[in-house]
């Protein structure tokens, strides 16, 4: 849900829409409740991961006419030292999107094996010296736990053999954050769960931030767009040869240079769209009798109209126009 920027634009554009807002961050939900108080009779808030929306009783009964998955981390989480996402000096490592449960980054760095750490830094951070960094962390924690951003940056300095750049730090901190919050597993579970509750003609929009998310979303959309999705070894087609949806964007939509100048944090995200096609009728997309929209976000960058808000919103409007 983040700061509620996407939600506000949806609610203002669609006066008869009901919106289900989901976030793992209790602080974000609290902020969004205040920010969207004008729409309190048309918004419900749920605490949890993406897939909790598909388990909601009303969603199961009525379905969704639109879903927006905004992956990644919010500006509030990045800017607040108490949340432990940043590599600013002296910050205690936490990185949990949901501080009410799970192990924080300190616990992860203390318990993870060298093999697991290597895999995390290589796969989630694309770090060429992943094994060397993992080995250095294991060596250091034998004498003293890694508690702060300074401790982690010091290990990175030794592993790289030079002073790490901001990009180096960002990649490693991102990798740990993804592991701590199980973001990849959550996305793999969420995509099919949300698609299953989409109504005929619904649109699913996903805003991704790094190559792993891009790849998962692209593969899912590609598979759903095939006329036959049966397993390759199945002797006969059991899916009746109908695609589950249609990919509406041939390639991810990237921010324009001007948008990056206005909002530097818009440089990373891209978004892709899928139209639900299992029961496609002749009605215009998104205009069924019960309009139920869901915003599943880990966090909007701000309450203002950022690139993520305006581009995703404009894309949605074009798709249902």
C-alpha cells in the first residue's frame, strides 16, 4: 500500500470502485488510512503479503476487476534509519518489511551458511565476488556479530579489496533484503494466486525493480498467454487450448528521461500488463457491474504523483478506455 499514491488516483478516477489495499508494513497501513480517510467507505485494508488478497472472502466471492502489484521497498522504509534498510553509517540492520514477525538482517547474517550467503549475493545482488564476501562475513561473525551497516560495509571493503561504491552497497543490501523478506518466493506465490481471482476482462499490472522480478513476471505472463499451458509431457491437451490471458505490453515500460530528472528513484522500476482472458466477453475491460480494485504494494515512493503512480495509472486508464 505504501503511502497510498496509487490508491488515491484509482479512487479519484473510479467513483464506484471498491479498493482492497494490502501491505506487509503496519506503519504503511497506518499512514495510508490517514491519507485516504476521505475514501474510508470505499477502502479496506489488509495486513500481509500479496496473496492474502486472494484469500479474502469477498474477493473469493466477487473477484477482482484489476490488480496492481508494486514490488520493492518504499521511500519511508529507505529513509527511516529505524527500519534498517539503508547503508548510511551506524544504522542497525533490520530490513524487515513486516517488523511484527520474522528474523531481521542481523539474525540472517548470523545464521546463514557460507553457501547460502554466496547464493544470495550472487543471485539477488549479482555480486561477482559473492563467495569472497560470504567467507569474510562468516569469518567476522566468529568473533563479533554483524549488527550495523558499518559492520557489513567493512566486510564488503575487504571482499572487494577497495572502498565499495554506493552501487556496490546498494546491490548487497538489496540482496540481503530480498532474502530476509523472502520476496522472490512471495512473488512466485502471489502471481498465480491473484490471477485465479481476476474477473473476466480484468487487468493485472506489475511494477518491478530488478532483473529477478522482471524475469519471474515475464515468464508467468508468457506462460499464461500460450494457447496451451499443459505440461510438455502430457500426452493430450487438458487445458482446452485457451490462453489464460493476453500480455498487453510486449516489453516492460521504462521511465522517460524527464521523469527520472523529476524523481531520481524512478530510474529502476518498469511495469508490465496482462489482460485476463479465461472468460473474456465483449464488455469493455474493467467495466463489470461490481468494480473491485486491489492495490498490492510494498510501498509507493511518495504521496505525490511519482513516475510509478502516473505511468501505471495512465497505462491502466488506456487499457480500460
